[in-house]
C-alpha cells in the first residue's frame, strides 16, 4: 500500500526508538520523511537509509525543537527539501529514564524539573505546530499526531513531571483540534504504555517489565513498531473524520 505517496511527513526525535519506527513506517507507504534529530547524526542517517530502502524518500535534519527559531527553521528546511508538508508527528521529548526504583517523588522534584518536561513535550509541539500550520492547512487536509503516554490515565508508576507534561500535551492537542478543524487540519494523540526496547525503558528492570506485561490483557509490552500503526492511521484518509482523540496503545491496560 502506497497511500502516502506524494505526501511529506516530519517526525521529531526520529533517530531512534518510537520516532525511528514511525519514520520507517511512513516511508514504507511511500512518504517522503524528514527525520529530525538533536545530536545523533549517524543514527539519523541510518534511519534515512532504512526509509529509502523501504521505498520512500528521507532526509536527516538536526534541530533542537524546544527552541522556536530552530523549530521554524526545521519546518522551512523540510519544505525546501520536499516542496510541501502534510503531516507533523511530535515525538520528541526531554530525556527521561523510566526507572521505578530510582524515580523522584514529588517532594524531591523542583519546578525546573517540571519545566524541562514541559519544554520538551508541550513547548516543542507548540513551536512546531505554529511553524507548520501555514503548510498543513494549504490543502485543508493536514494532520498532526502528538505522542503522549498512557500514564496520563493510569499512573502505574508515578512520574509527576513527565506525566503531567504529557497530560498538558493532550490538552494542547484538543485545543488545537477545535481551533484548526475548520481549517482542515486534524490533531490527535497516540498514548503508548511502556515501550521496549527503547533508550527510555532501558532503565526499567526486567522484573518490573515482566510484571507489567503480565498485567496487560495482551500479555506483552509495546514495541516501537506497535506505536507506528496508530500514528499512520491518524495521519491517513482512513481517519478523515477523527480529531481531538487519544488512542491508547498499551495492550489494553487502559480501557476507555
């Protein structure tokens, strides 16, 4: 299926993990993909090669998306490279280790800890959405997909700074969905549970991962590729009448 042929997708934080899986999945369905990264040039280039091997086009573009000027430049470079922008996937977030045994309690956290997560999740998405909007609404069929977390509904392990920022990202997404809908731009979220293997889940001990999988109806944890499918659905014509929604991708651990 080549339903994204001729469409251009920008995926932030795409040099590894979930972002890389999303980039590869779009390319396999014909998209041209801008693979954003912060520092890992070689990893991003490897994803670009994977995308081209899958049948799409791709380019690696470095940018710190928490900075408005670099977010704007990233969008402009994507459009300069491919001529347009149809889909924005906000996957980047501030570095975070999901370690239940070493997590900081709310008493140990400071406001700068929260601010760091807000800048990485909400701030980056805001900067990219503002920069991308003129292009996304051009044909009145643009799509934005923001990566949240199922921790917003079920804090199986409390990570107050990270999960609060992701909850705010869902709030921003719904406000944007209401405002941008009349302009033909849809905004939705995908909320994974713990995804393994990724850099973030590397700090989660095997015993906890096994216990979490056992408590999940599908009896396993999500893999990066599991997240890509729902993202593609929300960016495709198959979801043309879907906006302001959150799809939980955690094997049924959160049901609503």
